[in-house]
C-alpha cells in the first residue's frame, strides 16, 4: 500500500501541529510563572532569596509611601501579613488605576510577582500586562479589583 504525496503532507502537518502545540503549552508565560498546587510560603521565598515567583498575599497596610515617579509611576505601600512578614507593594499606576482611599490598617489582597530584597521583598506586576507576556496581577481593596 503506497501513501500518496497528499497523505504524506497531511501526516507531516499533523505531526508539526502536535509538536508546536506541545512546546507552546510547555513554554507559555502562564506555564512558566504558574503557581504550584502547594501554597507558597513567602517566608520560605524570603529565606531562600528567591525571586520571580507569582504569589497571592493578604495583609494590612502599615505604611503609605510616596509614589515612585522614576520611570513608570508606582503607588507604594507596605503591608503586614498574618505571619508578621512585611512586604512592599509596588503597583504600576501608569498601567492600572491607583488603589483609591487606601488607609493605614486597610486589608488588601494582591496577586503579583515576588522579588526578594533584604527588607522582606517586593510584590510588583500587580496589574494587567498589555502585551500578554506576563501573568496578569491585581489588587483587591474594599470589594474593588485594581488591575
């Protein structure tokens, strides 16, 4: 039984589709930054000096800082988690709305990328990525989501 040229082309097209689909899913930004099924401990990330980890945190605002206006503008504030760990939130206000009426003691939940530093770390990328190269982050405050 011989295979026609057209049938060979279809077979190669199917094989190419399978290979491309495999690598596209394996190396997509969502896969590279996805959270594991295990909850990530910010304390462990801090101790191990890890960075570039997608993380969701909830804490209370303990310090409001001036906006960082060098380069992209960022609203900055420090939260304290239930564990006692403190974390700087750097929210890009050139790409997302400022978190309105934010006061000391307010509870926020944020999803973004953790970057280690000696002060406890920074959570950034708490906004929508207009180029879709990075997982979209957000901040929730008083029932509103800022992205």
